[in-house]
C-alpha cells in the first residue's frame, strides 16, 4: 500500500529559524503539491510540481518560502526565516496528471514560537 | 482563478439520518470535483469524485451530484454512522489549459450523534 511520507511529523522552532520539511511522493506519481492547513484559511495550495518542474508557486510568500524537487523521490519546502504566523499543518500530496486523485501525506505540524 | 464556496461549515445529524453538503464554484472551465474526508489529526483522503461529463455518481452510502449550469455540486451521505464524523472538503479544478491544481472549499465539520 504505497503512501506519501513526510518528515518531520512535528516541529517546534523559534521565530527566525530555518525550517525544512521533506516529502517522498508515491513512486510513479508525476505531480507533487504542497498545502498549508489552518483553521482560518483551510487548505491553501502553496506550490506544485509536474515532472519535477515547478508549475505554480503563487500561493507562497516568496521572500521566505521556497520549494524544490531535487529528484523524483524528494520534495522539500523551506521557510527562512520562520515567523509565528507560519504555524500550521503542512501537507504534501502526489498524483498523476492531469487532474486525478491527490494522495496526501500525514502532514508536518509546525509551531513557531 | 477558481473560487469554491462550501456550506454549511458545521453540520450535526442523528445517526441514520442523511447529510448534505453543498459547494459552488466560479470557474465554468472546472471539470473535476473531488470530495475529501479528513478525520481528526489525519490526512485528507478522497472519498468520491465526479467529472463534468456526468451529473451524478454513487458509491454505497455516498453520492455526489453536479449541476454545471448552476455551477454547484453536492455530497450526500445516507444512513449516517458515527464513523462518518469528520471534516469534509470539496474541491474543483480544470484539467485543461495545463493546470493541475485544485481549489478547496473551507470544509464542513460533520458530527453524527449516536
């Protein structure tokens, strides 16, 4: 039963620190998405990739967030510097293009103090 | 871009009753409408989806209907059970024009009272 994996599952950090979240998509999936979930905003799309190429990152604060796919088995989301308002659950999802089911990872719960 | 509105934000039903959650979308080009269920502390998981070439789709106690003219779609859960308690998200997307993204509604917290 293939699943998307994410690390770390929980992260508590101080304001100003760098945070890196990692995602391993399901093997064979060619689209990868990063979402942020908060009570107020729900599920927000931050960025997504197709065949490792970034297609859209308009949902990300560009000055502090960056997303990359160094290879087909790893996607990263980096926040530098982190701020308390970045506290949220960050989900990675993968799927097959064009639009089909997105398989979500377990999420990274980020707390920035 | 697409905008998806979801109602209600919370819904309580008695076990065995039906639950209906409604969503509207703004982009007439959207042609894929999935529904995700998220249990407390867990990841969202797809429960059913519908494409714009059909008006209704059923899977056991779950059904989704789509009205393209009115740009709305609904999730129907019959004979609700306590394990149906979760947050449900609708979403919409356009598989054409090179876009692969989904726009999600804000979610509906369904509580099934035993």
